[in-house]
C-alpha cells in the first residue's frame, strides 16, 4: 500500500504496449477501485480507481481519486510531475512553504517534478480529481509524512 497509486495503476492493469491497437477501450468498472486507507498515503476516506497504466509512448498513468470531506493525501513528490483535473467538489492543494489554495471542479493543477505537496477535499466538501502522473524508472511518486491537522486547517 506504500505506493498505492503506482501499484494500483501499474500492477492491477499491467503495462499497455504502444501501437498494439489503434484504439483501446477500458470499460467502466473493468479495473477495481481500492480504498486509500493506509496512513502512509492518505488521511480520511478516499477511493482510488485506476484508469490507465503507463505505456511505451506516454509513460504516464491516471486514476480517479475521490476524497470525502477532510480527506487528503500525505505530503509527497513526483519524479516527473503530476497533473490533476478537478472533476467535482471543492478541494485544497498546497506546496510546502506556501499558502494552501482552493481548487474547484473544472480546475487543472500542475505540480512540477520534485515539488513537495499535498491535495484533498476541504473540511466541508468532497472533491474528486483525475490524477495523471509520469513514470521515471518505474516510479511515479515518493510518499512522505502525513499532513497534520494543524497544517490541513
């Protein structure tokens, strides 16, 4: 569970060979969702649904992450950055040493490679996003310490 997003996206679905087919469809529900219940990755109730694994062309994977009010990731970094597409609700994102920022459905967030950050729902609203992470040498995330309640609020 230490690398839940990477493990869910990479091992549950397996790697996709680029160029094998012109169009690949992954039916809704074909990849099982997992509960993000480990304190090494999340605080509060989260559900992670892998959407697609990395392949030779994109070297990226994506997952739909749904956060209940108050739920959030731990501090973490990505070796090649992360893109978030906020799909519903309202959430917070924060880069270490900077002010927490509010994000809403329709917003897109980019975290540059190596930037220490966290993201999750606000205290009163759920939030969901599609997270796209880029894989370097088989790794897409480095999980760090939990976000304390004081840091969160």
